[in-house]
């Protein structure tokens, strides 16, 4: 059974468990219907098959080798990525104003944070993109194990990931791209390329 069908099947008239909106019963705005699909684990026994089917579909959509849904938002993805690349005592390059989960992930791995700064686009009062030049300046002589880049930024600034990846490869550093704000990129040709797609083109 697909995940969507599983969720449809578990829509109940009366719900005695969480969530406390009771699948929209206590919601009074026009999005009420969406809440029907918000269920607790007690209503979906044994959802493994539906979830793994949905993950396989997502693998095709995103063009990844494999896809695992996160149960704790982008934070858990960033933490997982950093923990899998960085050992205790190794240096990680990260943006000074990145989401706090970047630094927390480095701390959890026992890594040493090295911070880079970005220029501001004064007209908009927002930070500019990360460039390969900025990254190379740090990778040259500091023995950095992994680089964390946010692209797109919250404001939609996209960094040249293809070029940044080449610099990371040159110095043998892992590149972790936080694409929390780019999840919709694979769905339109009019949007920038997802960094996952760029990775495939580079191989
Ligand atoms: C760029 C970026 N990365 C990571 C996160 C963390 O996301 P979550 O709250 O889903 O853990 C956020 C949240 O706003 C974010 O903007």
C-alpha cells in the first residue's frame, strides 16, 4: 500500500489519540482537510512497506542513490551528514551565520569549527552567495575535512555548487550542502538545479 493510501485509510471519524486537533476536527480554517493525514504512530501499525515505497519514489524524483525520510527535520539530516564524514578533532568549514544546527552538528562530532564570512548585498541587506574562491582560501592550508554550504539561502540566494564541489575534490574535503530551502527544485526546469543533480553530472 502506498503512503498516501495508508494515510487515507487511517482517517477516522473519532480519534482518541494524538494529534489533539483530532485530524482536523478542531481546526476551523480552509486547510482543515490536510489535517486528516496527520496521524500518530498508534493509527498506522507496521507502516514500513508504505514508507519504503515512498522513499523509493523520492529516490527517483530527486535522482539520489537512496533516500531516507527525516523524522526530525533538516537538523537531523545535517547532524547525520556531519557525523558520517567527520571524526573527533577534525576541522569543518562552516558559514558564520549558518543555521545553528551546523555548529551543533560539528560539536556533536567532536569536530573543530572553522568559520567563513560572506559579503552582504547592501541593497537587499541579505548575505551573498558562497563562492569557490572563499572556500579555496580556507581549504588551501588548513587541513579541513568537510565543508558545509547553505544553498539556497533562506532568501533564495543560490551558490555555485558545481564549482565549490570541484574545489572540495581538489583538496579531498567532503562537501555537505544544506538544501533545506531547495526541496522543490527537482519539480521545475525553471528553478535552479538541485545539488543532488549536480553531483550526478560530476561523476
Ligand atoms: C538552512 C536551514 N538549515 C536547517 C534548518 C533546520 O531545519 P529544521 O527546523 O527542519 O530542523 C533550517 C531551518 O529553518 C534552515 O533554514
